[in-house]
């Protein structure tokens, strides 16, 4: 690998590749070269290569053949959840740095294998939790670093859509995804919460999952779904109560479909001893903002980052993907840690798995 010429292989050329990774990597210009593309559908890999590939790019339908190419420095794993661990471990073993899309894996055993392989091979591993790069997230992180919230002892992780069931790809296939709303969008909200709290030591988890609105596709933002494609054991909503080792608690709500007036997705509410903070607005449409609340001089005081012009949010579909890609590639070039560490993502997976297990057994799960 030479500076400003990092060679990248893409495994999985579907929606998330075209939505985020490929256009974001292209914005890095001569810093990277996209030389190999792999997808089980050859025409899909060829389409991605024609639009984003470097001169002479290669196309594969078997990721193992791509990994044989010794000139590849980095692999992006953008496949269904079921294959994240298998492909990531193989890529690390082949001497590649790995960016894997969220969630890290479908269970903690596979996630741990990814962490262990990264540590053993000395190759970097990161997971696609791009919401950390939002301006409102960064603002709140700085406020916490400056101890403006004090000791954060309770939080709420919000990942709730009123009707937002994904109808494309394999999202409704539990065998390929490992779960529904919880593992799909709940993972983003939980990652954001743990990162803001800087607390990765869960102790006890209680969870419940529901499949209540699968017959009600009217008004779905992504169009009506075919109930025949909706796995019979796939949840449309899930809820978890997490107790951390230091006594802090987190309530996680995740839903593709829930009868609520004010849905919130990839947002967090934090309660501290000095102040509280809550994310509002729509972060996907450049409208995310933070309200800090505290008391001073015998008055309750709110500070709004939107009306007070404290931050200028970015659109994640373009800018967050670029910021994530830039941070990742710079970490490889400069041999530094990426924003999202594999051990952090592993703990997200542990908690999600515990929520599913608690719901299944109807008992608390000790981690």
C-alpha cells in the first residue's frame, strides 16, 4: 500500500453500496482506487464497477476469489447480515483491513470472532455506524466531554418509525438478516447511546419483541409489502431495558411500524446529574438538533442548537457517508484508530442478542 493509493475491494453491490459506500469512496478521489467488485449477481457487480471502478477493475461472484488478489488493501463487506462475520474473518485472514456494514454480526459469538481475528492479524476492523458523524451527535459528544451533563445515569435509545418497513432486498428474511427492526435500526440508536455515554459494560437485560402490525402496510413510506415475504418469526418492534455495571440504565425502543404520533430514529435522550439532552428533528433530512436542559438561578433553562444557531447539521445520505469513509481511510493511512472500534460494536451485538434471548425465554439475561 502506498500513500494516496489505497486499493479497495467491494463485496456486496446492492442498495447500501450505492447509497453510501461507493459514492463516498469516490469523493476521496486519488486517495483510493476501487479495483474489485463482488456480488452473487454478476451484472450487479459489473454495474457498480462501470460506475465507480478504476481502470481495469475486476468482477467476481465468489468473494474468496476477490480475496486472493494480494494488491487489495481494504475490503468493504456490504452483504446481508448472515454473512458479515464469515466474509470479514476471511478478509482479515487474507491480510485486508475491513469495513463491515452494521450490524457487526447476527450473534455475539460471530462478532467476537471478528474482534479476535482483527487483533490476531493486526488488521483494522470497523463497523458502519455513520450516525456518530452527525453534527448533532458531535455537538453532544463535546458537551459530554466537557462534563456539561455530569454523571449520565439514564438514557433512551430511539429507533422508531410509524410505518417504515423496508420492502427491498432481504430485510424481511430472518434467516439472512438475523432479526427485524431491532437488529436493523435499533443497532444504530444503541451504538449512538453507548458511544455518547462511553459505557460499554452491560450487566442485565430485559427484552420484549412484537409482531403486531405485519398485516397493516397502508401508509408505509417504502410502499406496501408482500406478507408472504415477511418471515413468520420476524419482529416489527422490540424493546429492551439494559442495566449497566455502574448502575446506569438504558431503555431501547426499535420499531419499523408502531402506532405513535412522534417517531424518532437514530436519536438519543440522556439524563445526567448536571443537565439532560435530547435529540429532535429528522437527522436524515438535515433537521436534527439537540436541546440541552438544566437549571440555573432558580430557573429551568433550555438551550436549542437549532434556534440558537449552534450547529449546522449535515445530510447523512451524502456527507455522513463521506465523513465515515474519510475517517476510515485516514486511519489506515496514518495507522490510527477509526471512529468505530470493533470492541464497541461487539458490545452492541451482545446487548441486541440479549434482548432477543430475554424475549424468547421471558427472563432477564445476565451478561
